[in-house]
C-alpha cells in the first residue's frame, strides 16, 4: 500500500451527507501537492523572471499552471481507480528493465527539488539571523527531519492543516501588496498582455528566456508530485464500486483545480512584484527613506524581501519574507519526503524508516549546496535554484508518458479511464514540455557549467 500509516486513514461521510461536507473530507491531497508549486525554487524562477524580463514570462506561469492542473487531475484519477500510485503502476505494468532508470531519475528529481528547499531555507535563516552564514544555515537545514517526524505522528489531516496555514500566510501577504497598496500596484493591462498575448517569435530567439521558461515549468509541473498525488488520494477510504470512485474523482478534481489555481496566483504575484520593484530600476526607496541598490547581476532571492517592504517596513519585511520563505521550504520538505517514500516503495518495494529516507535525500541536496557556497561564497543562489528546477523539467517526460498511457487504457482503468478532453489536454501538455526540454537542453548544460565555474 502507498504511504503505510496514512493509507485509508480518513473516512469520508456517507453519500447522503451535504456536498460541502463530502468535499471537505476529500480536500487536502491537492493542497499538499500545491506546496511543491510554491517552494523556494518557484520563488527563485519567478523573482528572476520578473526582475529581468518584467511580465514577459507571465504566460509561462499561466500555461504551466494549466498543464499542472490537467496532469494532477489525471494522476489523482489513476490512484483512485486503480488503487495504485503511479510508481506502483510503472513497476507492475512496464517492462522490468525500466524500473531502475525510472527510479533513479525520480530520485534525481527529488534531490534537485530538495536542493531548492535547502537553499531557500538557508537564505531564510540567514535573513532571520544575519550572524549565521549561508554555509552554517545549509548545514542546519540538514536536520529538519525532526519537523517531519513530529508532524507524522498526528496523521495526514494535521499535516494538511499546517500546510494550509503556511500557504494562506504567503497568499494573503502578496494579495495585499498587489491589490491594496498603491506603491506596488502593477499596470494591469501590461500584466494582461504578458499573460494572454505573448511575443512567441521573440521568445524562441532568446536562449536565456527559454532556459528560464523551462525552469518555471520544472518548478510548476513537478514530476514527483504526479507520483505523490496518486498516492495521497488513497489516504481516503474509497469503496471499490464505480459510484464511489466517480464521487471521489469529482471532489478531487475540484480540490485540484482550487489548490493549483491558488498556487498560480501566488507565483504570478511573486513575478509581478519583482517586476514592479526591480525591473528597469537600479535602486528602490523604502518608505523610511532608505535606499536599496541592486544590479542585473544581483542575487534576487537574497534581496527579494524588499518586495514586502511597502507592506510592513524594511525590518519587518525581512522577517516576514524570511518566515514565508522558510515556511515554503519546510512545507515542501514534508511533501518531498512523502514523495520519496512513494517512489522508493512503489518502484523498488523497499521499506525504510522515514527519518533515514529523509537524511539520505537531504544529504544529496546539501553536498552541491556546500560545494557552491565554498566556491562562490554565497553568490548565485538564484542561478542554482533555477538550475535545480530545470533538472525537474527535464525529468518530467519520464513521469508523464507512463501516466497518460495508463490513465488512457481501458485495460488498466476500465470504465474509469480518462475521456477525450483530458487525454488530449494531457498529451498536449506532455508534447509541449518535452519539446521545450529538447530545445533548451544545450543552454541548460551551459548554465550548469557556468554556475559552478564562473
């Protein structure tokens, strides 16, 4: 079974209960998945895109969020109808020789995602406690396994509640900045043009734009979230009859659409505020009169707290941004560990203690972070975060192709297989992402070398 200890631990109300009660019982898995769409890797790519290209890549956030909704709905449906998560389906339905390549690529993606959590949490700790160097902060984050273990004993609903509070805190702060405060209100018609009328000709002729777009897609449509979502839906007690499955699919579809739409607005807000504060400027003047200078080579993740300064002042903004970033990293840590457990048990049928699993994954992320900081003294955090998200995007096809093959198969899904609309949307998303990966792969390699050698 997926996620032993959480499996079928939540009992939905009877079918005669009111719809809102039934929805609340099924709501939660998509929220945990959505955390991965608001992790420090997203913050880095969104900040860099807004600071360097204003609203040019806003359409990429919209497109990747839409693709994510389609793919996560399909993943949830696979888990509900088959009673297996995606990793188990790959193990059971694909040739045996594919098991190790698929498993290792998943572990690489999870390690890349965990690298973003390490760096994001380290930057947050450094902002909160300036006397703590980035190197020490990275080492401190190696022991966040304690947080996960303390939450796991309270059950899946407690984890969902904690994550909801963290996500709501981030969302409220950015909503107030964009729609309430006049100092940071964007030009909405320019936002609309960036979202709905992109200049695709200019886009394909700029390698740095394509590279950053791939990073945004990798930060949004995370491969291990497809495995995780198909397992999390099985934390609810769903009967095997077709009517119960249809009910579960319906409420999980609503849950996924709401949760990932909220993630889209958070990511768009981060990019928009970075564009308002940083794009075309060399400095920002705070309400107190303090001047913060920056250049196109600034490490945006380390100065991004000034995007919250108009809301609460410079000192409080630094604290609030750091807390939000730390919350983002730690909540993503929870879901990343659960995803690692699903992948390891699903592909390889290995069972190990969660804290051992967490330490192994975190070690794979800490080593490159320590190497980079030792070489560059804490510079280029944003570039490394963006690179980690590109790694995720490149791994995505290995998760998407099996998912769509299984979900569209009557042999595997019976009457629960996805219909023409979802099948078309899923395969279109898969083809678009794969094409972008192939187009941007050379630039990804060049950027990877540059991060560690320049």
